[in-house]
């Protein structure tokens, strides 16, 4: 059942993109597909140069395409205690399709066990005396409880509140710097009743044209995981509202045609290091994207203390990210269409970078979750990052990529259990970071520092190895955020703020180190 659903989803998406012959499918599906095909054609025909508004409108349309949703009813997350021989048993079960791996190190492997495989896997492990714990007894239930939804009214209220707050902050700042001599007192923060139309006294203080900005807020906050629209809306909003420090650009276009939006936060000071921060390269790692947007919020709101130029890409894999909301919560790869004759969609973008591509911990099989693609940078999302770095003249000293889960601060190399010549520096700064992350909340969260391939597992073609080896960026880290397996990828939204505070602590520590170079 599980596999059937996956394949059906794969076929639908393949048709949307490639307009494959529809004759062999049942009539009901054909109808849906031909509608989707028309939408896809419309989608394809929009020139990318025609402005962000048009692209956004088209993306919204694409999101509305009805798609089969993968269910995880009855599927479980197990932690298998494994070393040596035992981990071979797990890879055997992966090959038979009974389990798929979430994470693992030398002593444990976390696997998703498909509902129809539970009794077979139980028998198989018991016969071999391999111990395991059931961590999540029903994944679908966990997924359903992970992310509380907001009503339209709540979102509208939020948008208005944020807009008013921005107006107030900007006015306060203008007052402070005496740019506008006509402002004689610090403006009071507007409450809802004070901005909502009519002949309100505060509206008179709003300059002509400023009302539009006031009304155009954003929906971002950190008690829920947000859709791509909200995140991109937030980036646009920041660029519009704080043009002195924020600028945004699309560094490329995803496979399905979504812009890949980067935000630059900079005071334009000379001799400060540039720092790269990305999230969401693996679609299902929602906490990564949520934490990166939280970091953006902090840096903008504390821009007086900005110590570096930040280049931030919160969603490296926008197609995959959107697909985790409307198709398969546990999708990892991008959404590129299969090679000719194939059925499996997507490439693991963090195996697609051009250093030691195709080595350990990668696969040439398109159906595997660690499929490395047809060649280095074969995917538009990774190529966009490569092109950005080839074009930029910024002085990058740190490259931070956020993932989940496991609570690790990892430094190169990932391709093998080896370290770069300056690994002692990377280790020292990572240890400092771990201390700061522990202090970031009252929960004293422990992050383990180590070399990628040793602390976790070997994985060639990762972005951190490429940044270190090819771009020669000193502090290249992969940070695996919370948790250590209790919830795995399905980290309830209530954990966003504490986790994001830890992520921010690592950014600030690494910024300090980068400034000393
Ligand atoms: Zn990841």
C-alpha cells in the first residue's frame, strides 16, 4: 500500500512536469492530470524576467494543484541498537524496502518501519538478537499533531500587527536619528483600533504612500511551521521595509520554477566578513528553515549590532519544502523529474555538490533517498548556489548549513573519515559554539562536536565539503539541530523557538570567530 501510494505520487508529478502520454491511466485520474498539465504549460510559459509578482502568482497556482497525500498511518520510528554486524542487518532491511533510514551513528540507527513490515522486521531482528526501541508508535498521529494551523483571521491579524510594528519601529528610528525634524515625539505603537481606517489621528501622521507599506505586513512568527509563501512574503517585506540593511534576490529557479530567494543583511561596512547561512536543503527538516528565519528576524531587529554581512538562504529546496506540506511530510530530495524510463523523482541536493561527488554515502540509484544525481551540480538548486559564489566578490569566512536532527556541530570532511589541515581551529570554534548553544536556553541542550564522517556517517558531495575545499571558506559547518530522536523530523512546533535560539547562538559565536580572521 505504502509503496503504491509513493509510485502513484511519482507518476502524477512526472506527468505535471513532462506531459507524458495519459492514455493508459483511468479516466478520473486522466481528467485531473490533463487539468494539471494545462496548468503546468501555463506555468512554463511565464518568462522568469517578468517580475517577482508574476512569479509569485504562478507559484501560488502551482501550490493549488491537487495531489495525492502520502499517509504514514501505522508506520513507526524505531531505534535499532547497532554496531558492526547489526548495521548490516539494517541495510539489508533497507534494500528489501521494509525500512528507511532517518539517521544513525556508530551505536544506533533510527529507521521508519512500514506498517505492513512491522511483524516481519520484528521477527527478523529478534532472530538475530538485535535490540530496538519503538520511539514513535504511529507516525501519522505525530505528523497530525506537529503543526497547529492558524485561521485566516489569525493570519490577517498577524499581518496587520507586524505591519504596524514595523511602521512604529521605523518612525522611532527616524526620530532617534533626527532625519525628519517634523517628528517631535516618539511615536506610540499603534494598536489595531488605531490603524484600521477612518479619520484616526495616527493616520494623519502617516506620510502619503506610507500607508501601503503599513498595510503590507507579513505572516511570519515562530509558533508554527510556515509555508513557502509566508517565508518569501517575509523576505520581500524585509527588503521593502528596511532597504538600508536588507536586500533580496532570486539566485536561481527551482526545478518546478519557484524562485530561490536569498536575503542579504548588511550595514555596508568595509572590512567585515561575509557569512553564508542556509536551511531547508532537505525538505522534511522543517526546524532548519524555521530556525534560519528566526535568525533573520534577530539580525534585522538588532541591526545596530550587526558584525558581518549575512547572506541567508532559508529554503534551498523550495519545491521539496512545499511538497512536504501538500504531498509527503517526509520528503527529503528536490522534485526533479526522473531520467528517461525511470519513475523515481528527486535528487538528494546535499549529495549533488561538486567535491568528491558520487563517493561514500551516496547512491547512483534514482529511487534511493541519497541519490546523488546525474553529475555534480546537475540540479538547478545546487547550480544556483554555485553560480552565486562564482559571481560574488564578498569575503566569505563562514558557511553554515542547518539540518536536523541529532544535535551535532559537524566540520569537514564528510566524504571520508579525514579532517582538513586546520581542523583544530574548526574544532575549537565548534566547541565554543556548543557551549553557547547550551547556554542559549534553560534546557541546557547538548550539541556534540565532531568530524562529519566520524561523528555521523560518511556522505560525499555535501555543501560543507565543497565550501571548504573549493571555495576555501575557513569555517564550514553542518549543524544538525534538535532533537536526539524523540521526535526526529516531526519536531512539534513548540520547539521552534528554543531550537532557533540555539541555532542563533551558533551563528553569533561563529561570527565572532570569523571577525578575528
Ligand atoms: Zn539534512
